[in-house]
C-alpha cells in the first residue's frame, strides 16, 4: 500500500479522534463548571441573599452594632500587624534560603512549612500551653500584669503563626530560579547590600512578593481555628469577624451573621481578582525584562 493511500485511510480515524477529543473536552468542561457552580457560585450567592433577606436597611444596620464595629476593627488591626511581620520574615527567610548555603537550611525550610502541617486548633492550644495562666510562662506574665491569652496579643501571635509561610513560600522558588548572578555583579560594581536589595533583588521579586502578601492578608482576616482557641470570645474585645459570625449564627441572628460573612466573601472575591491580575502580570514580566535588560539596569 502506498503512503498516499495510507494517509487517505488514516484521515477518517484522525477526524474521529479529533471529534472524540472535543467531546471529552466538552464533558470535562461541563463537569468542572457544574462543580464550581454547585460548590462555589451557589454558596456565594446564598451569602448575599441571606444578608439582604430583610432589605438593605437591615443589612446596613448590622454593621452599626458596637460589637460588629469592634470585630471589624480587631480584624483589621490583627491583619495590619501580622502581614507586615510576615512580609519581613518572608523576604529575609527566602533571601537566606535562596541565595546562601548554610547549616540548618533544610531545617529552616521544614519549619516554614510547619503551619501547613499543623492544625490551626493545635496551634492555638500550643500558645495556651505557653502563655496561658497555667502555662509555662503564665505565672511570670501574671506577676508582671501581661495578658496574652484571651487578649489581642494572643490573637496576633496565633495569626502570625498560621500565616507566616505564605510570603516565604511564594518567594523561595522565585528567588532560587533567578540565581545570584545579578547580585554578585552588583557587589563587584561596588553596590552596598541595601542598594543591591532595593535596585536588583526587590524589583525582580515584586510581583511574587505582592502575590504572597495578598494571600497572607486573606488568610489573616479569615482565620478561625487558632484565633478561636486563644481569643476567649469576649464580645467587643476579642472577637474577630469569623468569630463574631459564629456567635451571631448561634444566636439565630441570621441577617447580621450573613451580613458580616458578606465582608469576608467580598474579601475573597477581591483577593481572587487581585491574585488573577498578579498572575497575569507576573507571567508577562519575563517577556518585558530579559536577562540582558536586567544586566543593563543601573545600580
């Protein structure tokens, strides 16, 4: 059989394979969309439907309660402290792991992943064991009138612990892939360590850094397990938004509960939009800044 005849005979099989692959693709796409609609879109819509069930005025009134304002303020305060701390730690840890070789490097990398492996509830119990009234440091703290557990410091500590991997884990693979050639060139040209960081390292990691900060902030504002253990659920003092939502729901105040939950839902949507935008920008960055252009950047 000639090759021309073989090609002719193979065309129907190829067309059938293309048709089958298209059918499979449409089936898989339909299953994925149905799954997302059932488990993502419907719950999101349900939150806002329940929050607005008694009208816009009742929805807005839910935020005028002093306890609601206190929960929002505490959530913003906690995130405002935890995120900058994790930003500093994440950059320092990623720079050390990606740019230097030292003893204990693998141990440091493992410790960074620890909050991913430990349940948030266990994390909160660890802080109670250390700083609680009957904990290891509890007696000393009580003598000096320092309150950590069932107070804002405990909430901040628990939030920092569960969120500190996010920035570091975004930056470590990025900085490892970039290597150390540019930093070494900057040092050879006489740049100081700070100037090298601000003019070489930081511009190269800016999108990955922002990506990690956004994820860290979303987790900090939505954390429930660890914060629930160390907070004590004191109204107007130690309730963050997730804890306050639980209290309202248990009291059958559904409109107020879903109204507060809608804040976290909007945070999730904004985070998703920002995450997608940064992923697009970060993917487009290498095409805008080639290795030759980066070497020509002024130090």
